[in-house]
């Protein structure tokens, strides 16, 4: 699960188009580059939010996140200077919703909502059921809470559903 957070923390908004003249293209050769594609993007400058809608796909080497919607919430102070785009270190929260799937190497996390709060370093995955698979192991539950700074993962059941784990011994 810690790897999911690493993928979420790096999210930044970068627009690129193959038809642009070369002097306007974004350098995509950097291994930290994040590519986000979607059907629609709405930037709410005063609210310090950028939301991607429809068939959202976030790609970084080794990581792919898909969802119906992805919202990046910036610190309001970061948007005071409206002439500049906020940088990655100004991100306060990242929220993915609607058929969320996060793939990192051999790990897959799926749920209805994934939320990462930068300041508290907490990642929450919810849905009925949410699931995380890795190396043949499977854990399902209604809510996964990873407190990265404390190194704790809590999985909760809900609505009559219990936490379930299938572990494959090696």
C-alpha cells in the first residue's frame, strides 16, 4: 500500500499534445513525469482545484491509475499568484472516484474512492468491497486506511461485510 501513496504524491498536471510545435512540448523523457489523460478537465482557479473527468488515466513509469474522476486540490496560498501554475509541492489532497484502479508493479488496489491527504500522509480506499491484491494475496474490506507516517494499515468491514484475506504461502 505504501507504493500507492508514492504514486499519488507525484501527481502534477502537465498538458502535452503531439501536434504542438516542438518548442511548446513538455519534456516527457523524465522518469518522474506524470501523464494524465481524460475526456474533460476543469480548473477552478479560485477554489484551487483541478478536476479530470471521464476515462481518467494517470501514468508514470511502473504505475497506472484509472478512474471516472480525479481531483487535485491545491493549498489556497499556492494560487495567490494567478499568473503561475501551482507546483506538485502545493498539492493538499488527491481524490480519485468511480471505478478506481491503481496498478503498481505486482500490486492492484480497487475501490470506489481513493483519497490521499498530503499533510497527514494518510491514504484511504473505500468501496463495497474494496480490494488489494499482491503476489497472489487478496484482502477485501469496505475501508482501507494507510497511515504512512505511522506505518499502520487498518482494514474495516462495513454494512454486514467482514474483512476477508486470502494469503498464499510461498
